[in-house]
C-alpha cells in the first residue's frame, strides 16, 4: 500500500523546536552576567525537576524528588509550585507528576519519532479512501490530545482542533485507547475524567461503557455514534508502541447523514488496516 505525504494541520508541539539566540545576550558586562546567573540557576534546577519527574510515570513525593535532584525541599517546592501554575507539573495524592504543558513545549518522544510527520500519508490515505476528515490523537499524561488532521473537501465536515483534548468516554479515539489499555490504567483515567454525557447517546454508567469497550477490543475499532456531538459519527483504531502499549489512535469522522451503518463497518476495516500499517512504521506491535 502506497502512502503519499501531504500537508496537514498539526499541533505546534509536533514541529521541530528552534532556539533563537540574541547576539547581544552572549556578551554582557560582569555585573549583568552575575545577575543573569541567578536566573540561569533557577532554570537549570527547574529543568532537573522536570527531567527527574519524566523518568517516574507514577510521580514522586517532595522529599524523594528533592533528594534525587540534590535540592533543599523548600527550594524544590518553590520551583514546583511555579511550574504548577502553568501546568508543567501537577500534584496528585501527595506526589508530583509531569503536567500537560510539558507535552506542548517538550514532547521529546514525539519529536524524536516524528509521529506527526510520519502520520501525514496515513491521514491523507484515510481521507481519500473514506471521503471524510481523518485525525490523529495521542495519549499523554492520562489525557488524549488531537495532534493532526487532514480535512475532507466536503462543505459540511467534522473538525477537531489540533491541541484539543478528546473526551475519553464518548469519543471513538478515547474509547479505542481505553479498550486496549490495562484495566487498572483505564479505570484510573475514567475515574479522573468522569463519564461525559454530552448527548442523549452518551454512556451514563460504567457498565454500559465497559460493555462498549469490550466490543471495541473484539472488533479492533471503536465507534462514536453521535455520543460526542449530535449528528456526527466517528470510527477509530489504535496505534501501538514497541511493547504493544497503546500510544494513540487514528480516526475518520463526519456527519451521520453521510456515514451510514454500512459505512461504519467498511470504515472500521479501513482505519484498522491503516493503524496496523502505521504501528509497524513506528516500530510498534499490535497485541496478540
């Protein structure tokens, strides 16, 4: 199968990050240099906290984190609370964890793997095969974020703004990721986000939600049948990493007047096939 690259909408965090250096900042009087060094030290310490937290998915308490980066707990706490204001870190159940904004400015994993760039031909192929808008969403810190999209040419079409968070329990990308996660992690994410009842078709109980997730895992693609927005349908299949862990999902979405029950089945097979191809391209493997 041949996938041809195309131009798509992406979140800025998927693009290479450049560092602009002002030449005037490289040469300065000694008194200014001494003043600047205090700020540099604070930045260095804050980065060391972020790096250490990025190595600990379950987070660390303040005393342990301060010990590992060799800072006084009071200094570490001051820096962490500053980082927390802009959501670079978060505090839950007595532990500090990486925050969602670290994704927006860092996301070293996705830049290294260049997922957004790699996704371009797959998104274009999905749009061409189905005639509907295609999307890429990735799991990040117990949330699901839309990162890229290829719009269909139809006047009436579904749009998901890159950088927007997808609801876990009533979107196809959210449900397919939950379906292929370890049950404990999925339960934790559902408990944190809550069950979103956005339309009359949204799930309202965990029993009905898990019945849907079990069916999703069996057929290997999820369906959003006007659960997120009235008049819109979406079909999604998961993308996996090298340890068969779900890292995100591909989807196609459009008005329900165009996506019939028959289209749901055929779109599901197409999205599933393309997600298999993209998983292999990323060096990942589908679970047995």
